[in-house]
C-alpha cells in the first residue's frame, strides 16, 4: 500500500467517528434548543419547526455517513447508485449548493459508491459559498466513470485533498479535519480507480475511473 496511507485501522476508525460526530452535532444541538424552547413555554410552532428541520438534517447526515463511511454490509457487497443519489440529494438539501445527478441506476461494488459519495463531499468543500454540483455517472455496466463538476464563487480544491492527491506524504499528521480527503483517496486505491483533478477559474472537475 502507498506509504502515505499510514493510519492504523483503529486510528482511521476513531478519526472517521470524530468526523461523523462533527457533522451531526449541530443539528442535534438545534433539536435540543427547540426542546428547551418548548420547556420554557416559547412559541410552540417556532420550536416545532426548528425541531422538525433539525431532525431531518440530522437524519440526512447520518444516512449519508452510513453509505459514505460505514460498512454498508459484508465484504464484496454492492450498493445501488439510486440509493447513493437519494442520500446525496437529502444531504445537499441542507448545504449551500444545488445538486444535479445524471446517470443510470446500477449496482456497483460498495467501495466505488463510497468513493463517489466522498468525492461529492470534496466537491461540496470546493464551493463553500454555494453554487452547483453536477454528478455524472457513465459506463456503469463496464468500466464505471464518475465526473463531478463544482461551480460557484471562489472555487478552490480543498488544500488537504490537493496535498494528499499530489502523492506527497502529509507534512502534518492526519486529524479529524483531514481524514475525509485521506479516506477518499484510500477508497480510490482500494477500488482500483484513479482520481483526477482539473481546477479552472469558475469550476473544479473531479473524475474517477
């Protein structure tokens, strides 16, 4: 294995758990705030709207994490790209960009689908002020290829992803903030796919084939 992938299984698991907790703590905290409003006799409708919206957000993030980071079944299991599209749509609904998903539905090896979902997180991070992400799936029955285009103001490839993609050993230890780009490239290696990056002035194009 590439020597830049040096985390032990326990270290990787711990850091991914930290990443998931970071993603859901905000909507869960908002649910708690809504319950406190109800306890204090606040505006019931406002509190319930906050609770409902935050519960939907937390659920979407957990469903996404289940497919993107979780085991999602036994070794060798395949995942339906339609399920990936569903969790991606629900997840991005709570983020700034809009999402367009193009491609047929198919069963693919789980690591390839997990790679796709992790690349979507990279694309989302490339346009922190919002914009549009287009996901295109091609040749799913023969040689799957994924293309993700993120366009918006102030686009940039997330620096840690760019550093790891360059092949250089990271200058700093992998932490909870860097583990997702690390995991993305580890998935690519294990899935036998090559990740490409093309950065323009208005958009970032990520490919995996």
